[in-house]
């Protein structure tokens, strides 16, 4: 018979297994060593990825969670182990990613004594988590784990922290486990009110200039299908936020592009003219809205979000609907009637044509000059399988990837949106590949950001993680450089980078590499990269002075959109 | 904007589970929005196992409602309400410690106690302890009266409130939740 009297450490692992966990990202240390000791007996059920830095663990877990929809699990030791994951917690909180972090903690008797490697992890992580709790007794572990997974994965997902004192890991307890099904203070499943749906259907019937904006919430709710159904049934143009990319295929005629600071002219201009905006699963943050007082002056805004606190938080809405995105679209598709606003739809296309001519074609079909980020990205997208996942780091590489990759399959865009964490890309791509081993994972990363978590090449080597790393190497902190050129008189303060030979670094880790500087070599280089399913680093030399447009200067309205350094587009003129 | 959304004292009434660590989670939400907490009182309410908090702050109703929404997101916070003074019955307790001799010399003590509806808790040769329950302006008035006599110590509590509804404001919410838990309608 199975022995039911087990240690807290073993109870932790068994609880994880009960929650369906099979992959863990982590790093051992003194105050978590008992858990790692027990893990030695559970390697057949729990696949542990030993990262090279705890920040790598949590970003990998984020990549894993966002491609699988299941919580990413991280185990770290106390003190520095735990503080090293805080950036990832803040990132996961902003981008609504289900993460369960388990940190070791000094024994209860030593708490508050500044013991070796003691840090007040619960206090430090409270503002970066959905829930954080310290566990001091072994018998508390199974219920806390159950609660952690429930909270992390339901409603608006987010990170949670279980800080487990050493004595709770070592102490013995009688094993039993029950999954958490509900919490009194927390109702993650708001019910749709049919009247709200009727009202939205009504608004759509009378609207002349409607637009749907799909945010990350649509992806999290797996509402891609129902979104498309509503859009097609109603013949309504759809825009997405950055993290909403891939909720509607790039080549769908109703996909009118991305909103926000570097979004497309069509939907950004449309926000000034629309009479009805249905925003689903987005926060309407400053990067999307620009100037809070000048946003969508003519529109009634219907805002749908699973988090009631987001409603009427940043912008005033005409109708706030507290609901799951998929529930909302499904209910709406039953009620919706086809709209017929050909002139409105044509406006998007006119602006799209203008943007293509002025901004996109010069990048995709340049006559001469150094490689552009956009053309490298598009060439990769065209050569990669249709269900490839685009992962980005932060900076120009991120915005170019967002704009120039092509999305054909659900959940194919992965980026640090809310926090904009440089160094996110490489570990996130690793986690994505582990979560979706059958898909090609293409990471677009800058020379700055790659060096923030470059140590994870070691993890990629150790576990043969087949990530395609496309380094958009401009020898600059390009995004900051762009702001300096545009708004700070080209005073390039601390933005030029003295870079190492990235190919040599990757090769030292046994990763195959390529280099491309000339346009005519690009296709072959990419073909070589995609010729197998192993890790690869393609070092693409990009012009240092490249800038990303269109751009709406931070905090300004959409009435003036920069389309090049010296040229503006005025949607209303 | 300030016209229909004036800055005044608002009361945030929060019902929660009795769990550790909530105080800091909640107080930071005020700090983040640059709103100063004027008073706070945490304790039992008429429902067993439910903790009631009363927090006052000077701000606009809109700002306070945004804070309330953020607070309500915290796991283990059950329900949050925002009230202005017209919507609640509220009191604060103040305790004053005054030198006894000057009070006796002027034979004012009884008059003061009567006029302010206060109570004497303790008298020694050295000091007199007076208690007054009331609104801020009332405890403040007594404070002003007593100051000339040599105030030795003073403290005023946070606000305690009841609403004008018959039950605790959270009662209906709890009924809905217990139904939800019973039906186990949540997916996991
Ligand atoms: C951790 C972190 N530090 C600083 C920043 C500010 N920042 C945003 S973009 C950027 C430049 C990124 O340079 P690089 O990685 O080379 O990408 P590029 O813009 O050149 O494509 C910086 C410094 C950030 N987002 N994250
Ligand atoms: Mg760069």
C-alpha cells in the first residue's frame, strides 16, 4: 500500500501532479533543497528544466503558459532565487499569464531574523501577483497549491507565489488532495446578461462606423472562433491590440490591423471617426489610447472584460460589460445582423493602401541600402510553416515583428506587452517551444535584449530546444535611439552598443548559426535556418538608423500620426 | 470636473475574510493613487468569520470608486462599498488625558462634560481621563476646550459605521456567493 505519511516536499510534488503539471522551470538552492531531493524520485512524472538564471525560469514559464493555456510552474530558492523572479511576476501580472511560483523560505523559527538568504518574499511580491502566501506547516501545502492553481488560471489569469518555509518542506503530513473549485471572495465567471447583448446588437444595427478591437483577453478566452463569427456575420472591421495579434488571421479581409503607438493607419485613424467601438479583452492603456482625453471622440465605447475593475478604469465607456470574451462573442453572434457600411470599410482599405505605399513597401521592397528589420521578419514569416509562433523581445525588433510577421494560426504571437521587459524573448521562446514542440518558434530579438538573458543559450543547448533565434542586430538600443533622434536632437546618449561576436557565443553552446548582411543572401540564410527543427541563431545586420513608423508620439492624440521622420499623416484632413 | 466630483471625506467599507497580509495589499492601492488614508478601523461585524474595515480618505467619489474596484479584486476581499457621510451612521471615540488641578480650580469640569456629552473614565489627583464618542467635529470641539487645561495625552479612533440598510451591506453578496458555491457553478 502507498505510504500516506509523507513530507511537505513530497506533498508539494504530488499536488503539482494532481494539478496536471508535467513541466517545471527552476533552479535549486539551500532552502528548496528538500523539494529538489524529492524531485529526484519523480523525474518520470515531472520534467524539470534547469535554467541558467531564475529570470529565465519565469519567462520560460510565461512562454509555456501562453502557448499551452496551462499555468507555468517555477521553483526557486529563497532570497536571491525569489527576488530574481520578480520582474517576471510583474510581467505576468500585466500580461495576465497564469504562473505558479514556488519559492523556498528559511525555517519558521528564523523568519524575521535576517537569516542567511531570507527575503520577505510575500511582502515583496504582493504588488506583482494575484495572490501570494507563506506556508509554514506541511499540512497546509495541498490546499495552498490547489488554491494557487485555481487563482492563477481562472478569471483574468495571473501569477501567484507560494513561499514555503523549510520546516514545512521537511515536516511530515498525511497526504490528501482536493482541487479548488470555488472561492467565496472570488467569482471568476461572470454571467452574461442577455439584455446587454441585445443592446450591443441594437447599437450595431444603428451604427454607421463600427469597429471591434480584440485584445489579449480574446486569446486567453480562446475566443478566436467566436470573434470571427461575429465579425463575419456582422461584416464588422476588426482591429487588434499588440497582444491581440493572431486572434484573427493576418490575411482575413476584415482584419484591419493593429491599434496603438506603432499600429496601422487604418484602425488608428478609425478610432477618431468610429461611432461605435466594441473593445473586448483589452485595457485601453496609454499605448492604445494615446491621449486619454482625445480618444475616440465620436464613438460609443462598449467595453467587455472579465475583470470588472478594468471597466471604466482608463476611459469612460458607454456600456461596460463584465463577461468572458468567448461568452460575449458567442451570445452576440446569435443576435447580430449583417451591417452594410461599404464606405466605412473602404476607408480602412484606402488608408491601408497609403500605408503600404508610404511605409511598408519601402521596407519590404527596398532598392538598396542595409537590411531592414521588416524585410527580414517578413521573409522568415513567408518561409516558416503557417502555424509558426512569433516571439519577440522588446524594442524596435518587437514592433517590427508585430507589424511584419504574418499570423495564420491561433496563439502565434508572444511578447511582453504591458511591462515591456527586455530579456523576455529568449527564455519565453524556449518555454513556447517546450509547450508547443510541433510548432516552429521564431524569436525576433535585438542585440540589447538578447544580452539580458543570453545565458539561456545554455538551457537551449542542454535540452535541445529548437528555437529559431533571429537577431536583428543594429548595434544600438534601437528603440531608445529612435526617440533620441526624433525628440532629443539626435543626442545618442548611452545607446550605441559595443557587441560581441554573437555567432561565436552561440557556437560555443553548440548552436548552429548563420549571418546575413546582404539582401540577396537573405532567402538562403533563412532556408538554412529552417532546414531542421534544431536551435539556430541567424545574425542579421540591420541599418543602425532604421526607425519604426507609423508612430504616435507618447500621450498625444491620433490626429497626427508620424509616417516618417519628417512626414505626418493627418487622418481628419 | 471638480464640480460634479468634489473632493471630500469618503468612507470605504470593506468586508473580507480574516486572512493575514491583506492590510498591506489594500493600503498600497491607496498609496499608488496618491490618496492618503485619514483613518482606518478593522474588526468584527455581525456576521461570523467576516472582517469589516472602515477606511476614510479625502478624495473624489470617482477616485474612491476606482480604489474600491481595485481593492475588490484582491483575493479574500468579499465586497467593498463607498459611502459619503449622508449614507451612513458613524462615530469615532476620543480619549483625553488632562491635568486634574486646573480643571478643578475653575470648577468647569461638570459643565464641560455635560455640554459635550462626554464621560469621565478615571480621576486621580494628577490627571483626569475623559472619553467622548461622536463625529470628528465634536471630538475636535472637546479637544479645543480641554487644551487650555493642559492636555497630556489624546487619541481618536478610526471611524466605525453602520449603514442605513437593515442588514450588513455584504449580506446579499454572501447569500449569492453561498448559492454559487453550493451549485458549484464555477469551472475549474
Ligand atoms: C529591462 C529593460 N530595460 C530597459 C528598457 C528600455 N528599452 C526599451 S527598448 C530598448 C532598446 C532595446 O534595444 P535592442 O534590444 O537592441 O532592440 P532594438 O530596439 O534595437 O530592436 C530599451 C533600452 C526595457 N524595455 N527593459
Ligand atoms: Mg538593437
